[in-house]
C-alpha cells in the first residue's frame, strides 16, 4: 500500500512539474515587459477568487496597519499586492534575462563594490518588497558570491527547477529551509550548511518578514508577531555583520 501511495504521489508531483514547465515556457516565449504586465493583471483579477482565504487575510492585515484607510483604498492596495506577486513570478521565470540587462537595475550605493574584500562574514536581511529576489543583486554584482536561505517547495521536481532558474543570482547556492524529502536530517543539514557558510566568511541573504511559529514574539503594529530571529542568532554566534 505504501508503495502504491508513493507511486501516486510521484505521478502527481511530475504532473505539477510538467505544468510548471509549460507555464515557464509560455512566460519565456513573451518579451519580459509583456510577460510581467500580463502576469500582474492575471494575478490581480484571479488571485482574490482562487485564494479567498489569503485575500481576506491580506485585507485584515491592511486594516490593522491602516485603520483609518477607506475600505475601497484597502481593497485597491491588496489588489496591487497581488499584482506585484504576479510581476515577481514572471520576472523570476526570466531572471537570467533581467539581470543580463544592466540598464534595468541601478545599484544606488557602491558600498558593496568598495568594501567587497573587507566585509568579512555578512548576513544581508531584506523583506518581501518589490522584487525581493533582486535584493541580493548588489552582492552578486560585486563578486561576493552570496548564498541565500529560501523556503523549499514540497514537490522536489518543482523545487529543483526553481533553484535552477535562480542560480545566477546566488553563486554561493540556495540553502533550503524546509523538508523537501520529509526528513528531519535535511533540515539539520541545511542548518549546518548555513552556519559553515557564514563561519568561513561567506555572505548570506535572508528574507525575514515571515511568521515563524518558533520565533520571538515582538509587537508589530500593536499586535504580537512571532518573528524570525535566525539572522541575529547567527551574527551573534559567529561575529558576522548584519546589513
């Protein structure tokens, strides 16, 4: 019975991967700007319908952050949030083409280039704003070969494909936070890789504006929020800088 269930799961995962490859093929067949525009419009219209719970959660959070904002403006803001996710999806599927055009990305501060050989171990902390994948680009462009921690996808075929698509942004590798194969050992192995990377002077990127059920509870917009602490813990233990 277990073998049958494993076989059926593998079939489902392969089908999901095939659908992803089809979607990537469609997106990459279009010019980057066209793909981004189409994806943004599609997400803005379909996401509230296809994901009503997440849509309502977004509305509730905006109400907490902006209690005096009119209801219509809140809904417009949440729709803009979905549209941005659509843009990021399309840009990520063509990330190699995006970073290959220097005119598209301007690094305002040259600090990474100036001090790339003097920084030592660094943990770069960012948030899900704009195209958050590009937050690491100044480090990559400076030749610092950063690695990053990302949330793994349960489907191993999809996970491997998404890591491959983003490989040029993270020359130091993508270290998965989660259990692709369902094992505790994988999570422990990732933790060791993260520590070793920073211990040996590596640069590590983290997107930390996530709910962490094991995190430290801190006030956020007047509400308790279990927040990510791993960047501070690593920096304190290994003497790394936080940027």
